[in-house]
C-alpha cells in the first residue's frame, strides 16, 4: 500500500510541476495585468481621458491606446501567422478604448496559448537585437507594467485612488 501511495504522490507532483510552465505563468500574470489595467481605465472619468501631467507626455487616452498597439504588434508579430491591422482611430470613447484593451489582452492570450514551450527558445529579430520568444513574452508584460505605472500617477494627480495592486 505504501508503494502505491508513493507512486501516486510522485505522479501528482510531476503533473503539478508540468503545469507550471513559462506559458502558464505568463497567462496567469497576463490575466491579472488585464484586470488591473481595465480597473484603472474604468476609474478615470471619461472627461479626464485627455489629461496629461505635462505637455511632453501622452494623455491618459493615448497611453491606453499605446499599450493596446504594443500588445497587438508584439503578439501578432511573434505569436501569430496572421498579421492583423488595427484601427485605433475608431477608439474615441472610454467604452471603446476599454473594449479594445480587453480584446487585445484576450487576443494575446489566445495566441500565446497556441505556442509550444519549445517555441519560446526560438530566436527572433527584434529592433533592439535578437530575442527569444520567451523574452518577447517578458517584453509584453514589462511594457504594460511600465505604462500602467505612469497611469497610476495620472490617477493620483486627478485625486482618484488607484486600485489595489493585483498580481499575486
């Protein structure tokens, strides 16, 4: 009986470890990132979407659209065979922008889910030099985090309490 319990414990342990891969870890973090950013976008009143702290910075709206464009570019360039063009000019309302952000996060998740773990070792051309697809995943998340940090400042400067951090 002890032998069976040991084998069963070993199998459960192996299966649990097999599910903790770079792709599954990315997808969990990506979902948290989406929810956190969307909550920020929802907190900012629509009449403050054109707010920018200084003349040289992007508006709140431009930051959100920039995040969306970068997600679309990186995911379609490195994780899809289809290269899709997006029409950001149609994103004029708060609701449109939030819907587009959600769609881009979902599209990126869908593309990454189709990747194999072995694909992440593939080296691709990137404007900053050759990168692995795993590095591209890290760039996707890092870029969202960078601009989301700026948006926290925008919210604070408008006396809006940012949402609690989510990402644990």
